[in-house]
C-alpha cells in the first residue's frame, strides 16, 4: 500500500508500533465512512448520477490496481470508502470481515471465510484470481449501488452459488436501472473471464455516461434523467422529480 498513489485508492500513511499493543495502521480520514453504510442510509439523498459517479470512481481505482498487477479479491461496496468530497475510494484489502461477518461464508475446508456472492465462478471452482475476477465483483458492486445496498442473491445459499451461476442465472435488473448500465453488469458476469471488459473499458464507458463530451447531449432526456431521478432505500427504490 505504500506504493499506491491514486485518488481512488486508499493510501497508507504509516504504521504505529508499540511493545505492549497491537500495531495500528494509519490511514487517511474518510469523513463519510464506508460506501455501503452511506448508500443504505435513507437520510442521504442520492441521484442516479451520484451512484454512477461512485461506480466510476471505483472503476478508476481498480484500473490503477490492475495496472499495478494487484488483485483485490474482496471488492464490494463495504470495502470502499467515501471521502469528504464524496469521492469513492477502493479500500480494505482484508479489513472488513469483522464488521460484515454475515457477508462471508465458509469455504470447502470450513476454515476460510469467503465473500462467495461477490466472487467469480473461477474463484469458487478453482481458486483462480485475476483482474478479470475483480471485474466480476465490480459488476456486483454496481448492482449494490443501484439498489442502495441490497444484499445480492438473498434467496441463494452460499454453498449453491457456483451451480446457480453456471446455470446462467444472474442478479436481476434493478428497478429503473438504465439498460445500458445493466448491460455492463451482465458483461462483467460473463462465465468466460476473457470476454469480460477490462477496468480501463469500464472506467471510460462510465465516465462517458456521467460526463458526456458532447455539449448537446447534456440536454438529452436520458442525461437529464440521471440528474433528476432520486433513488431511495426500501422497496420502491426510486423517486422521480417532476419537471
């Protein structure tokens, strides 16, 4: 972590050592805490654009890590932080298990706890990890964002996840999620890792959605709906502003 230098990746300030206490990791202060708690808080008014911007930040951070040949292996909304200026930062690297214990399941040896509902099939079946398996997890993160922190596959037991995925079953499209964005999620969940997009692809495509380069597009109804659609927590999930 000492080598990380990117606005969307958590950096390490230092480590505080003591002879009679556990070492303390010193990290930058993140005013708004972890991203999952933030999007689940119904007091936070979030537009569709806000949530896609969070996804864009995360994709940029993951693009940087993949270039650095770093595989995260536990990418999830709970493992991203939100800075004072509402910038999403990829964090954790193994620090969240105590807080979100229920999101981790025992592996086959019943000793290792794994986030199986965020994991790619090749992780579950062969224990193979790569930037493309992180891309699969990123698809789940986008789904978490568009549902304001819903738990993925609530009806599926962790032990059954591999069969469920190999049967070509996927997370459903969130209510009023733009078709373009859901298509990107589906692309992330391709069984063939080589057919999944790269984080560079995703960062560029998501950036184009929230920050169009064509000035005329800013007046387009699709772009305006990003600005005017508020996504709430709960069953309905959305409140559209009247024009």
